[in-house]
């Protein structure tokens, strides 16, 4: 845990499973998430699935609505479930915001060129993407 302005903020590394956030996140990507952070439209968030609360889900917070957050996956062709299936997610189920994505190096990336390519693309901050929020809201 990190100390921030008198309150405790927890960080954790989680692994992404599934295609619902492609192209932003790929299966196997790792996320550094911050628990207790304020959520803004466009943030990538970790939440408890409203119907299966032992399941953690990664989605984009599109907009705040009465009763919580409307969340959608970035992949329009994936049907793993989001607010179009389970509606607005209560704020208490939105646990964390993703701050950083990194991709583990594949075993077949042994050449210098492959390693350099991985090094350039492996680490990326995840800023709130207001344009994604607007684009997803239009779906």
C-alpha cells in the first residue's frame, strides 16, 4: 500500500482474461490498478460483476448515471457482458481504476529486434479516454 495525503491507497497487479477490452487491452496483459481512486468518464475500471460478485471484470466507465456507472467493453464485437446486459453498476461495485498496462514478453521474442519492439510497446499508461467514452456511449 502507498500512503497518499493521509489516506491509504492500494495498488495491485491484475491479469486481463478475455477479449472484451480489445484493442486497448489484450488477453494476458497485466494492469496496475489503484483501489479507491475517483472514477472519471473514460477510465478503465475493475468492478465486481453485478450478478456474480466473486468475478472481477475490466470495462470502461462511460458515464455516471442514477444508481452508478454505465460501463462498456472497448470491443464492439465481444458479447461477454457489460451495462447493455446488466445495466448500471452501483458505485460500490466499482473497485479500482487501471493506471498502467504492461504486456509480458513472449517466449518467442528472443531476437534483439523482437525484444526492442516489446520494450517500446510493453508499458503504457491508461489515461481516461473521453473520446472512447463518447464513442461507446453512441453504441
